[in-house]
C-alpha cells in the first residue's frame, strides 16, 4: 500500500461507518400502560410488543413480525386471526416459563384452566420497566418480573433484558434472563414443559392429515384438513427433521416455510454459557419451537432424573437468541449465525 492510500484509509473507514449509521433503521419503544404493552417499532412499523396482561399469565412478546410484514406468531387466544388452531391456549407468543418449580406449573397456566388445575399453577407477573431505549440500529428493554405461586408468594425474581436489532432483512431478538431465588430453596424439577418457547403462526406448522379445530376472528370454531398453506419444515443443529427433533439435545432448532408471498425461517439459539448446554428440544410439529435446559428424564426415560436448586439469594443467567430470516435458510447458514452468537 502506498502512502497516499494508507493516509486515506482511516477517512474511508469513517465514511463507511457514517454511511452505515445513516442508513440504519430507527427503533422506537412506545409504552402503553393502559393496554399493558410496550410496542417496539422499526421505522414506525410494529416489530413486536412486550405484553403483560393478566390473562396471559406471563410476560410475552406478541406478535412478532417479519421484515415483510407477516406474523410468525400465532395470535390465539389473545389476538385471534382467521384459520388459527386453538390447541394449547397457554402457548402464547415468545416467552420463558417452566412446568415444575417447587412442583408448581408456570408453563401451562391460562384462563382456560379449571379452579382445581389452578391450585398447582403459578403466574409470572410483570412489575416494572428498568430500562427502555430506542435509537439507530437497535432497541433495548429491561424488565423486572416475579414468579408467584398459588399462595401468592414470590419465589423468584426475574430480570430480563431484550435487545432488538436487524441485519438487512433479518430480525434478531436477544433475551438475557436472570432468575434469583427469593425463598430458602427453589427446585426446578425434571419436566418437559418449557422453557423458552415460541408458538408459531399456522403457516409454519407441519402438515397434518388429521382434522384440526380452528377459529376465526369472531371466535367461531370449525374443523379442517386443509394443508394448502401449511409449509413448516423443522430442522435442528444435528440435521434431524420434523418429529425426530423432539426430546433430542440440540444447539438450535428452526422452522422454514412460506407466509403469504414471503419465504421465512425462524431459529431459536441456545448458548454455550447456559446451564446444561445443549438443551433438550421441546419442538412440536403443531407449531412450537422451544428449548429446555432443566428437563432430561422427561425427554429420555433411560436417563437419570435431573434437578436444579437455587438457594435464597442465588441466581442463574440464561442467554438466548431468536432470529427471523425473510428467506429460506439452510443448516450451514444457521450454524454460522449460531457461532457468531456463541463467540
């Protein structure tokens, strides 16, 4: 490199950085306390909402929308759209919960449960926003929640940080979750129900020949065997597909499909720093992407039962990533992005 080029290099780098910054998408955080939600907007359009209505029984991100303007989340039962399935009404949006914490179920709770069932179910309650910041290229939201048992006792404090950003047409949500025990002993039992879960839009379900109950916007229920728009193809880091993924250990899991005219791939990443990495996958063809670091025997009966204990004042941290591609992405590309997340 001659002297003129060498001197020009820092200036050219500066110009490049300024150009990238100028073209970066603008993120805005818009709280709405009356509706118990916080909207995250990209260039004025909704990307996702942090929702904490009592009826959901836990904080969730709902909906989640692609760069092409399509929903990757099922709306039922909170904001039901036409032709959505109505199974598992506790599976709402993108959330973190578990089926056995001191023998209390935080995963399956919903308004559809009977009073008897609710005697063994807990609620995760949003308490306050610790930080909210939008800007060029990304947004950040930090929240405090409490895990409350049926007696009304707080057993866990949850601090969660969400980072929302984009890479071209790819949208990324990083979630850092810290759970701290507020009582003498909190035991996470061996259970399949959890932990980090995403309930998918109808188009990203796996084709199914059996009759399924669906609803419309008015709440009218019917049955269908129509698979004409059902395009979900599930894949994990080990190269397994479809129903073979459930109950296996994986670094990540994904689903690809087509929503309207947009090709989409959605992937959920574990992190090497997390407890019991790699997690067992709670992946279901009916439309669920989830990973579970606590369960083991619940997935593989031949393995020993596993428990994790937090004493009062102790805490555990998890890091996860959700990636929404506006294209059909192969294993190799997802693996590259997974490695970037795990540097």
